[in-house]
């Protein structure tokens, strides 16, 4: 429980510290913005204008979207039974295959299809011009069409300026990184010769008037290069993993071209699917035509043999008396004929599979009595379809190599199945013939001639059945070729918004606005980060453990007031005087520092360097203590410089007492200028440190404690000379004055060491020059710069 309480307390402290740091950063930003708002305003306006102008120089990009459905049918096709059978077979052979829908998206984005689209739309030639600062690309609305009579040989570009509705000027002809000086003025519709062949510019009368005086830039590249450009503008993605929908998106600088590009791509894709399906049917048709020719010749021979046999032996009808027996024989013969028909078809297929020249061709789909062989042939053709589709994009794909191995294994499996089927049917046919022979042997009354005629008729029927079967298959294949269609359906034709999707002017302006704020912020922030001057109370609290007993607001004084020490006292009787209130609060806080054991207190003031306001604070602290009806004496212990004495008056001073020039402190006092007594520093001695170490300092402080409630000692800076550390032995509390915007914050660890090392005891901090609104200033400075300018030698006293 205690651990939880401690953890909660620590977390709350961390959150509070983060909140303070965030508030400090916000305060710094606000002050920087207030100080340099003109720089920020200029930067923001400049970059916003530049961003707006830049957005006007960017081409407008339009988006068109189409949605198509890949229908899952059971016919041959890239997404039907072929795709499923191929995927299953490949997975059984250890080949990983992707989603068929993903395959179709790849095909839709293939260079092969895009080349056909580019050729069909003539996108290898581009027409560009400018509308103000913005470049635009022309497609359906253009002033003329360029016809190159020579075939493409090299990329080229040139400019055409339309002089009027009938004439033009061609210049800046470039090809193969070579700038030609060829210029030509001609008339629309008339061919002219150029270094790259003859060219004709056929004008579009409907639009030519809109482009008079404008320059049109013409660029011609190869169809392959154009396909590479336009295929990057197409994206095809499945709408959902569970659906068969594909979304096609085209982004182009011409909205009409984007729409036509998608429509043409869908047409080309549909044609490609139909061509892929027709390849199987065409191969089957070719095989059937070959077999029909051979069977037709065999049938003619058999029919000729039968006719000659009947003519030779004058046979018209056989014995009617054996009709009952012949019926049984006919049944046996029909069964044998069926088996022999199946055997013939199987042997034809076996010979086809043995042919090496047919290895890369589709296996004809012939009706066999074995459904397993039929399914394997169908799966084999499905893989071959997919392989041939992939080979159009790449022939060295690992997937194609795996498919080749799968096809080889599958063909061997089919051949083995056909052989097994041939053996099986052969046994059945042999058994049927044996049965028929038994019946024939039993027909002892049937003449030998009838048996010969039966053999010939059996051959005739066999050939006729096979011939009719092939004719039926040819009709089926022809019908399939006629009705083949792509298994896709356009769900949404190309559509899109009339407004461009880019450039987004507001985003450019917003980026310009952010950059306009960021650059001056970074610059002034960098200056602030390099600032070594003390800027806030928070910096003191973070760096030191010494208590802060007072924060004196910034007090502006004229040069004349600086010379007049009396006018340099704050009017403590004014309630609305913030500086007076700050000194009252300092007086109140000192009560906690000095305690109440003794009503007599010695307060010493020092600083790290001059210009911290130590003299100002000590003088006005004495003044505010006197306002509380306390007897106060201010001692100028800065006997090297005597800044306080130069403001409040010179006299014998502290050095006279320490040097035994007088024994009465009354001789040192100046009382007629302030509401507190003042002991000046006196004449600058040659040995200030040794003089301050004199025991007469303790003697003087003891005498003053008998009369005064507060003895305020203004000493030298603590880091310049040892005077402050020497005087601190008689002080009850030491006020270390640090001026905001002047004090170097890198000195704060050294200030802390004065307390921890015991050089100065009971030390606390007084911040001088604080801002009224508790904000944070900023600035920069380098180094410490603690020069103090002390010398040795006597100065004449000012009367």
C-alpha cells in the first residue's frame, strides 16, 4: 500500500513537472511571437504566396474508377474451372499459388495489355500546352493530329505554334539528345519532310480556333515506353477478399483520357480472355479434323470391301431361319463393337500422347469410359492455359518451371491411365469377341461367306460410329468457338468527379503557412537555445536548491536618476507600486530566514558580477525596512569601488574605522539624506581583503547591533574577489542578487557551491529585473564576462 502511494505521488509529480515544462515552452513561444511578429507575418505571407503560385504551376490530376466482376463459371477460362483445377494440381505438387483474383489484377496491370491499349489509342504521341502557369495535356480536344508517315525509329519532340487556322510554325525539333536547327512554316494537311521522315499535321476544324497563337509541344516515344508510363497510372485491387470484384483506378492529367484509357483496357482485357479460351478449342478442332480425314479414308475402304463382297457372292439377305440365334449373336457383336470403339479412341489418344511434337499442345477432350482420365485431361489443359498466359509476361518465372514439371508429371500420369484403360478395354473386347466366336461356332449351319460378310460389316459399323462421333465433336467445338465470351462483367463503367484530385491548393497553402511559421520559429528558437542569460525563476529552481525570497520587478531609471541616489529610492508609500510591493514581500520573507531568536539582524548582499542590481536592492531593502519603523543602517562594504557611496555620499567611511583612524561609528554615519543611516566605504585601501579580515569589523557590527535592528551590508561580487566571503562571517543571512536577462545561468552551479562549501552561510536568492507578466524573455549571449575594474590606489573623497 505504501509503495502504491509513493508511486502515485511520483507520477503526480512527474505530470506536474511536464505540465510546467509545457507551459514554459508555450510562454517562450508567445514571447518570441510577440517580439518578432513582423518577421513571422512576413515569412508566413511570403511562403503562403509562394505555395499558392507553386500550386498553380502543377498539372491538375483527375481520377476515374471502374469496377468489374470476374464471373466464376464452369467453362474454360482464367477464373473458372481452369483456374481452380490448376491451383489444386499445383498445390498437390508442392507449388504455392496465389489467389486467382490477384492474378487477374496483375494481368490488368501488365505491360502486354497496356501496349495494345497504347497502340489502339495512339498514346505514344502526346500533345501538351499551357494554361497560364499550369501545363495541360490535350487528348480529345486538340487543334490537330500529327501523322508520322515513317515507322518509329527514335524518340523525338518538337513545338508547333499555330499562326492561324490554316498555317503553323514547327521548331525546336529534338531527337536522341540532339537539338536540330530544323524550323518549318507550313499549312495543315500538307506533308513535309523532316530529319525524322515525313510528317502531316491534320487540323481539327472544330477546335483549331481556340488554339491560335498558342504553342503545342509534341512528343513521340516508342509504344513500349509509353506503356511503361501509362501502366503506372493504373491500379487494380480486389474490392474485398470475399468478393470477385476488382476496382480499376486511373489517374491522369486529362480526365477524358483517363476515362477512355480505362474503357479501352477493359475491352482489351475481354478480348484477351476470349483469345485464351479459344486456344483450347482451336487445338481440339485441329486434332478432330485430322482424325476425320483418316477415318473417312478407312470407312471408304471398308464400304468398298463390303460392296465387292456382296457383288462377288451375290448376297442380298442371310438365312431367316437363324433370326433367333442371330439376335443373340447381334447382342454379343454390339457389345464387342462398343468395346472396340472405346479401344480405338483410347489408342488414338495413346498415340497422340506418345508424340513428342504434341508435348506443348492441349490434349483433346475425347469421351472415354473412364471419368478419372477425363478429369486429369481437363486439369492438364487448365494448367497449360495458365502457363501460356504467364509465358506472355515472362518465360523464366519459377512458377512456369514448376508448371512445366507438373505438366510433365501429369502427362505421364494420363498416359499411364490410358494404357491401363486400353488393357482393361482390350480384355473386355477380347472376352466379347470370344463370346461372339462361341456363338459363331455354334452356327454350323451359317455359311462361311456370311461370317466374312459379318466381319466386313462389323468394320464398317466401327468406322461409321467413330466417324459420326468425330463429326459431332467437331460441331461442338465449332459451337464453342462461336459462343465463347469473357467471364467478366462491368459493374461500374469509368466514372469520377469533375474536380481534380490534385493539386490541392489548400494543402499547399497550409504547408506554406507551416513552413512560414517553422522557419522563423526554428531561427529564433535556435537563438533562444544558445541564450546563456537567466530568463525565469523556473530556471533557478531547476538548477539550485537555494530558496528564492524575493522577485523584484524591472525598474526603469533615467541616467540622471542613476546619478542621484535619493531619487533612486522607490516610493514605498504608493500602494500601486509593484516594485514597492515586491520589496515588502522580500521584507516579509526575510523574517523566516533570520528567525526571531535575536531582534538584531545582519543582512549581506552580494552577486556574481556587476550590473546585477545588488546596490539597488540593498538600498531599497534598507528603505523598506525603515518604513516598517525599524532602525536600519546600510554599510557600503564594497571598499574597492564604492558604488553605493557615490550615490548616497562619501565620508570617512568603513575603511577609516577598520584602519583605526577613528573609534566612533558615529563619525562614519550619513543621516540627512534617507530614512536610514548610511556608512560609506571610505577611501580605497591598498589591501582591501586584509583590511576586511580585521577583527574591528566584528567590533563595529557589535556596536551597531546595540543601536540598530537591521544592519544591511552591500559587498563586492562573490566571484571576483574574496571580500564577500570574508564579510559573510558577520552576516546572519546572505542575499545573492541575480538579475533576469543579465545573469549567466551557467554560473548557478557555482553559486550553489558557495553554500555547500561553507564559504557563505545561510544564503538565499533575490531575483532582480523580473518581468511583470511572468513571461519569458529571450536573447543570446556568450561567455561570463565578469570584469569588475578594481584598482589599488586612493581616490579623493567627494564632499
